[in-house]
C-alpha cells in the first residue's frame, strides 16, 4: 500500500530536463546544468541515472522562497 502511494505521488508530476525548466521558470540555464551552482543555490533536483531532472512545482516553491529571502535582506 505504501509503495503504491509513493508511486502515485511520483507519477503525479512529470520530471523535466534543465532546458525545459530554465525556459518555463525563466532561469539561466547554467543554474540548472552546473552542479556547483545547483549545490550553492540549493536548487531542488533529482538524479535519474546520469540525468538531472526537476519538478516545476518544487522550482516554483524554491524561487518564491528565494524572493522572500532577497526582500528581507
């Protein structure tokens, strides 16, 4: 039962590649393609084999959290 729930959650939102994520979220491509940049900026991502993939909802949450931090700084 727990596995079915986890599988349905993972399938609910598709993973996208760096190009699509950068285009959709209006981010520079190197933010998503450069491992050091992803780590420094704490960008949410997934490794699937050798590929790096993103969920747009997580990137949106990350962007809004960054904008709130930037406004308070």
